[in-house]
C-alpha cells in the first residue's frame, strides 16, 4: 500500500484529450470540463462532451491541511533516491572513462569491422 493519499494534494484537474490540439498531434485540454466533487475515494468531473478523460493530480501542491514539513518516511525516500542517483552517475562516469581509455590504448578497437 502506497503511504501517500490523495488528501494531501489539492491541484486536481479534469481534462480530456483534444486530438486537434498542437497542430493535430493532440494535447490535454481543460475546456468544457470542470471538477465537481472530490473525496478520498472518488473524484467527479462534469464535462460537456464525450471523449477520452483523465484526472491530473499535481503532487507538488500541498493543501493547507497538511504539514509542509516532510515526514521521516518522505525524508528516507528522498535520501534513498539521492543515493541511488549518485551511484548511477558515478557508475556511468566510470564506464565512460573506461571506454575512452580502452579506445585510446587499443587502436584495434577503433577499426570498423564488418561481420
């Protein structure tokens, strides 16, 4: 069970996929749709047309009801993600350096081979 509930976040938007937007490429649009009611278990949208619908949740916006101070779990998750990111960057850079060194030292590796 994911520990974050929809109650913590306020920016809900009722949207629909507009196939004609963005020069025919399509894009999400809010025109003709409005948020009617939202609870923990249900969100209702009122729209004036039938098409593909979605509800966007902006998780970066906190409501006044919730504390802006991160919980211990949120801090732990953030720290874990930062550590994993740093490890990934270090491994990527190490791989890049090893590749450059290998190609510099072993000229045979730079030759085009056709199998």
